[in-house]
């Protein structure tokens, strides 16, 4: 209902566990790193716990998109089952033919035979159970016995348990101590902290196609206070607050709107002040006003009033003489000079070099990225993306695959993770086929893109030119100031008649935009969002470094 009003392509605060909206806070990165570690270990249990609504299932679904091709996955959503039902469900998930006469032994034998076969073919099997706090002790014990299935060299089954905090208490019971000893990694996912709230809200707005955070700082502080940092509650509050702002036709969400949204969601009565409280407040106001008047009013009131009037007139006259300068559009940053001779490419490696880039911060990597654009960024003076805006560029942060970066054709800061799950950042400077070149801390290495598989979750940041009149997503039928620029860009792509003026995104212009989006591999929805602008810049030959070229145009 409110998506068009705010310029969203979809509602950004759905409570569905959509991995595309996963906000990678530090705790979420560590949680995902633990799950990925579980995929690499042989046998045993990996435990991920967290309060209701903290994002365990969303992280799990994000994990699904990163599972290597060599892994067979079984996923159980409803753990309120018996031992027989557990074994039957595993057979169903792994496409194992069940025996004619069903029993615990016959089912285990079938599963064991399947695991031995997949192991012989170089494949690995992982079982993930959500809401695992609902498992009975008998089922947990059967899961432990399944981890006994092994060859001489390795375990045949890896089990990941997702659950609420009481799952930890269950596993720590004396009767499950053998299972507890087989937990190779565990992580407890807590709520978002105050510093993460702004990033979380803006991340979801960006993914939904928005360009600006419509929540004020005080509104976001109140969202954190009311939600206790739990993402599901944040989504509920923000969704209702955006609806409230829409009904009031306000483009900004204020604390008043958030407070009203919380009343509706949590069904709490509005606070009513008692008569004694209001009287006490009125008395305090009168006393403060009297003290203020007495302090600011000296005896010679008449002379001072005259003097103050004269002074005010002088100040007004001086201000009137100050010339008012109109803001000037920011010119594109200067292009870096092309090197005299391109250096010979480094040799290709197929595994990530030990310690390459480890410990590099986002600010360090952004400094290198800015240098590729011919800019000088000094960490600490301003936020990277604020600096970009000052020089006519913008940040584009997304979580996609390598093919998306290939199509955008701009160097990117990649968010990677070391062996302990700690983030570090490198620059993807060149991409040719399966060969990729990375830069960090003054070093450059060439790798097969397969080396990214266990370290990169798809997070990247690029820089892009923002046309001067582009203020956000433009929908069909809009009369935004950017329309003439769009017409010119489509004319350069031979998709729109030369010299034909346009003031509204409709008709021939809209058709040309959809045709361009289709040819660029984008969704042909006729919406002028950042990704479409980036591709239009590419088609127009906008200056800046490219992934497929060592030079700056």
C-alpha cells in the first residue's frame, strides 16, 4: 500500500525469512561463519541458538545459497516427531527408498548404505534441523547415534541444530552429555545493538529499492527501545510505522508515528497523564519562566530595549549585504592518468593465499577503491559513502553473485571472512572469465573465482556516478527531474528518438527503458533504480575504472 508512496519496489519489512534481506551485522556474520565451518568439518554437531525472531532461519536460508555442489542437504522444519518419523523424514529428504518393513534398524541400515555410497562418490551429507528445541531426548539420542556412522577416515553425517536458548540447556543435561561432547561449534545469536539499527533499517529499504532512510534518528532509537533489537519486532514496528506515515502523507517517520505503531502492534493503552502530574508540570513551567524573565530583564529596560533594537537593525543590515551563493552541482571526479605500461599479470592461484588481506578494514579497502577512481580518501575524516557523495559518486551495496559484478563492470570492495569467521576486505580489480585479480594492503594476487567459495557470501560495494537530478527510484508515470537525462541516455543507446524531449516516464520513453533493461539482463519493470542507472552509465561510457580494463576511461 505504501510502497509507491516511498518509492519502494516492494515492502521492505516483511517478516518472511527472505535471505535477500539478510543484514549482516557482526553477530550475523559470525553466526553464518559458524554454519559454514560446520559444512567443512567431518561429523559431529554444530549448534546455532538465539531468541525468537533474531534471524536464525533467515541465516539458515542464506546458507542454502552458499552450499557447495558437492553437499547433499536434508532439512527438517517440524522436529516434533518420533524416532521412526525422524528416520523416515531423513530418507525422504535424501531420496532414499524406504524398506518394505519399517523399523529403526532397517531405516538406519538404509541411511548408512546411502551415506557410504555418497561418500564413495566424493559427496558430503548435511542434516539441518530448525526449531530443534522441540526435539525429544529420544530423538536427540538417535541423532547422536547417526553421527557414529563413519568410515575409517571420516564421519558420514554432519548435523546442524538451530533453536531457541533452551536448546542449550537441553544439550547440557547429564543424560545428553555424550551429544554435548560432539558439538564442534556453537554460537548464540543475540539481538541487534543500537549501532546496528540504522544500518539494518536502511539496508532493507535499499534492497526494496529505496534511496534514503525515511526514519529520523529519534524514531530509530525508539524502534530499538521498543523492539529490544529483535529483527522480527523491528520489521513489525517499521512496517506499521511506514503505513502510518503513508496515511498521514508524511515522507518521514517520526517518533510519534513509531509510538502509535507500537500501540497498535503490542495492543498497549496510550499513556494518559494524571491531573496531579499535569498541575505539577504547570507549576514548574511557571517557576522556570519567572526565573528566566528576572535573569534576562535588567532595571534599565527602556534604554536597553532601544539599544537592542538598534543592534538588531545593524545586524539585519549587515546580513542583507552578504551575497547568497547558489549551490553548484558537483563535477565528476578527475580521471586518474593511465599508466605508461600495464604491469604483467601475476600468476594464477586456485586457493586463497594464507593471510592475504586478513585484517584489512573497510576503510583501508575503500581508500584503495577511491584511488582507482583518482580520488584521495582519508579514513577517519568522514564515512566512506559520505565522502563518495561529496565528489559526485554514490555507494552501491548488495549481496549477489559474481555474475552480477561481471555485468556491472566496476571494481568492488568484497567482504570476505578468515578461518575464524572474522571479516576482512579486498578489492576485486579485474575479472576475465574464471580469472580474478584482487588487491589488498599493497599486494595483488590472481585467483580462480572458485577460491572465493568459502570466504565470500556475495557482499560487495561499488562506486557509481549519480546524475545531478537523480534523487531516488523513479516509477513509471513520474515527472522527476531526471527524465531529460534518461531520454539522453537512451538516445545514446539508439533506443529513443534523437532530439525528442520528454518530461514524464511514459509512452515511448517507458518502452525504451524497458527494452534497455531487458537487453542488460535486468528486470524490465520500467523502474529507474540505481542498478539501471549504473548500466546506463556503462552504456554511455561514463568515466571510471572497469573490471575488464586496467585503465580509467
